[in-house]
C-alpha cells in the first residue's frame, strides 16, 4: 500500500500496531522504489505478521535552507494527524538523524526509538562527503555527485568500480530536477544536525545498532549517542560497516527483541 501520510509519502505492509520507519538516504523522493521499501523494512521484516510497517521518505518540494528542526516538525505533525501517538519509530542513517530530532523536539509522538547506522552527528568524513555531494548536485554535476556517493557507500575493495557504476548510472538514478533539489536539501539539512545542539535530550527508550567499520560515524560517536540518551542501549558490531550491519542476524535479533518488549 502506498499513499500520503499527512504530507509525507509512505508505503506500508502488514497489520497491527504501527512501526514507523524513516528510510535512509535515497536518490529519489517518495516511496516509488520497491528497493527503498525492501531495504527499509528488511531489519524488521519478521514483524510484518504482527505490526504495520510504515516507511516514510521525503516529500517533493523541500525548500533550500531546510533545517533538520523543520523537517522533524513535518514528521511529527504527520504522526499526530495520521496515527495514534506515541508510536515506535525507527530510522536508518539519514532517517536516523531525522527521528533523533523528532524524539528530541516532539517527545509526545515517540514511544520507543531504534537508531540504525546513525549517530548524534555525522563524522568528519561523512559530513565532508555529503557536503561535496550537495554542492555538486546544486551545480548540476550529477555524474560526479552520484559517483562520489556510490564510492563512499562501497567496501574498500569495491570503491573504484562503485564510482564507475555511479558515474554510468547517474542520469538513470537522478533524472528529475525536483528529486535532485530535494536530495541536496536533505543532505544540507543533515550536515547541520547535531543532537548536542537540540533544545531537549531524548527521553524515549532507545536502541542504537551500529557497525564499528562505519565510514560515516566513528565508534566514539556511537558511544556518545548512547551516552546522550539516558534510557538507551548500544549494540556495536565491530566488524560491520554502514550497510552490512543492517543485514547482520545479530542486529535483527536485537531489534526484534527490543520492539517485542512492552
């Protein structure tokens, strides 16, 4: 099922109490991509028989200069107007930055929080990569922007071929000016995100699942995230990276156990 939840595009599977999932960064706006939806629900697909898994991704027409505070306010208003709050909320990577801001600024809408491959702010490499990608997108240099992003997500031995594939596929992945502008706006908003700068701390019960080989965040940033959230637990899988941690059976088991508790 696809549609709009408030102003935000959504896709949903399953039935039961909702688990709202803020998807990780994706080239296109909305939930048109089946691959985006499968990836977002993958870590919790085992809950589809008892929960309604609702995937959210950014709406079209995001303004330049958008802040994470403003983006989180849209998500919070969508949850209040469309669902019975508080709800369980999960976010991966960029989606994790969004849901942290939601939980800090709008605690009334969040019951429990799951953070996957995300931390209280981007590390230096992640921030530099995202900033460069956004600048390239704003300048209309789509091929080098996608090539840079693809290489940054690939394992060490596959970065050169990933860069080449990103270069070759760039205009198939991003062929819509609205998608390009919305992707740049989201990258810029996340570059300015820092949980330490939020007005209030996160008070929701929280699970942080992360990989020790994540290039976008350091182990210390993951540990700092857990320290900044008083009721939190960190599962750090030291040999996993930004993407591979999402398919690790240990991570999936921990997430499902966390969400099964009352």
